């Protein structure tokens, strides 16, 4: 069993090419071959990620603020307390609503993420 205390893993600036705008991440439980990963991702001032896919289902739990999760043909506003299920292979993006901040937990088994333009 592993207990991760709130605030015990610091946020750091995310500079991966998938992100647009100011994003911070905190790998609370890093994924490996034996278990799912959990990361806190914080999007500032309308920041988001690019369209992408995963080779596993992804769960997003919105922890604060107001954001958007979108596929190629749908866009949903989300707020703290909402849960999003993104099926394996679905082209999608998620981030803060314009002019807003949003944070979520990303729960993702070991997988590959591919940016889709």
C-alpha cells in the first residue's frame, strides 16, 4: 500500500510538446509495468493539451476550476467533482476553459500517448 499525502509531491512546469500554455504536473504515482499511474495536472489561464490518443483508457477527475474535454466532434464543460472516461484510442484534448484555471487527476495505466494533429 502506498499513501501519497496531499501536497507531498511538488508541482513542476510541464514542458512536454503535448501542452499549450502554462501547465504544471505532479506525478503522484508513476505508472510502471505493474500498476496504473496517477498525476495531478494543473492548467493555468486557458492552457490545454493538443489532440492526442492513449493506448489505454484514461480517467480524469476534475479537482478544481472549470475546463473543457473534447473529442473531434464533441466538447464538454467540466467542473470540480466531474469524472471523465476517455476510451482507448479516442482522439481528444483537455484543459482549462478560456480565461480560467483547471486541475485534474489523470489516472492512466501504462500506455503510449500520441499527439494527433
